[in-house]
């Protein structure tokens, strides 16, 4: 009989052996340096959290066109590779493991963030509701430009090049960001994809771009070092789908053909917290490790792992203010509360100044 697993049971995740199932979720913090280059401060931030079973980096743009927010890092030039090398070295020196999340925001951008002040791109020329975050403050989203088939295939190549750059920077693997209303998600869901060519219409056509990106990434990175993140019913960035259960069942079946390291699923809507889909059906459909993410606390995560509902749990906000989160979970120590005012942008405050537990904390826990 297989012993019951918990958050502290090691797990083989593709090519990586993880000492626990507590994953640091990708967290945009808007603290990259000039030129979207990671800095020594970023390296310290990630190294502080290296006790996670796995760290997934903040979303990292694959090209200048992929930028959607100020001070977010890239992985498309030599300076950015060198900056990220500082990060991976620091994490590995602390015994950690780290994957890079590969990102293209698509329509969730603004001309002021784009090369030559160009229009953001998307599967279809549909303006999202809401506002873009720019260096000059909040500005209304614009109507994006629909990508040509030739441009889509060029972006597939950009994902592959970015994955190769991530390996050069010392990452243990990569995660393809196909969630939260960014470019790949925009192709997957019929609310944002109104194309009538081979990349639109049927679910099979709408998932074609993600399929090609995954194939291209797995051609340069062993598939056992590749994860994919999806968010089937997240409405963030003005997203919706007429039949998300069907759409993402087919997406999951397609991803099974690659024998990936894991499937990372944001369960429910990150803004409302509502959940209507049958995520256990997706978990059952996927052949590899299933990573859940959506407001889990310690008790809920332990129960989900023990019941076999999930294999790993990704934590976001808790890792911001608790750099030693796995140890705090293990001994039942109090958790620090994150300061939301310092989540995005700024300096060391609210970034690398959250302390680890002291000896006194350990005695009182």
C-alpha cells in the first residue's frame, strides 16, 4: 500500500527531484532594472525563497513585443541572460530549483510599451476592457492588431529562442504561460479569438498555437523540464470562453502528447474566487503531475495532496511575506502578512526585507 503523501513528501518532477511539494508561484513584482534586466536585488529575493520545492520565476517576456508592464524582466538578449544567471546561481547556491515562466502579453499592453510605439498584437482585433499599466500611469487599453499566420509562426520561434536562453541562464526548466488572459490564452478562448483560419474557430484550431509553441520549446528543452500553466475560467484581463470545460479538456489531452513535467492550473477566477469547472476531471485527464494554484492555505493544501486531488500546490502571496514558508508550514509557525502597497514596483521595502524566522520564533512555535 502506498503511504499517504503530504506537502513534505518528496516528488520527482520530470528531471528534478523536489524535497517538498510547496511551489513558489510566479509573481510579477515590477522590480527589474533598466533594459528589463534582472538585478542583484532580484537574485537575493529568489535566494531567500530557495527552500520551496520549486520556484517558478515571475513572468518573463520572450521579446520586446511581449512587454505589457513596466520593469518586468526579459529573456531575449545577452544582458538579460547574464542578469538571470545571477538569480539562478544564487538559488542553486542555496540548494533550490527554479523554472522560468515564458511570457508574451499579447493585447494586454499599450503602444508606449511596444517597440516604435506599435499596436499590441492578438489573435483578433478585439479591445479588452480595462486599463494598461504604463510608465506614465494607467491608460485605456487600445484595439490590438490581429497577427498574421507568418507572425504567429515567428512568435513560436521566439518562444523556442527564449527557452534556449533560459537554459543558458542556468534555469532547471521552463514554464509556458498560457493563462491569465495573455497571448496564448487569448488564442485558446473563444471570447478573444474570432479568427476564421487554422488558428481560430474549433477548439482544435484555437489550441494549435499553444501546441506549436510547446513543440518548439520541447525541441530545445527536454519535455520533462517543461511545464504549462492554464487558467480555464479566470476572467482576469477580460477573458471568457463559451465552454471552458470542453475547451480545456481538449487542451489537456493535447498537452499529454508531450509528457511534460507538470500541468499548472489556476483553479477558478482569481478576482471573484468563484469556481464552477470540474478541475478533478482535468486532473484525471492529465497524465503527469498536477499543480494547483488558487488561494490555497496550509490546511487546504495538505488535504488536497493527501486525498490525491493534486500533486503540488503553488503559493503566491504567502511566499511574498514568508521567505521560509516551507519551514513555517512544517513547524506550525505564525505567518507574516504581506504589505499589498509594496507588491508592485519600488525598492527593497516589501521585497527582500521580510525576515526569516529567528531562534526565538522557532522556540515559541
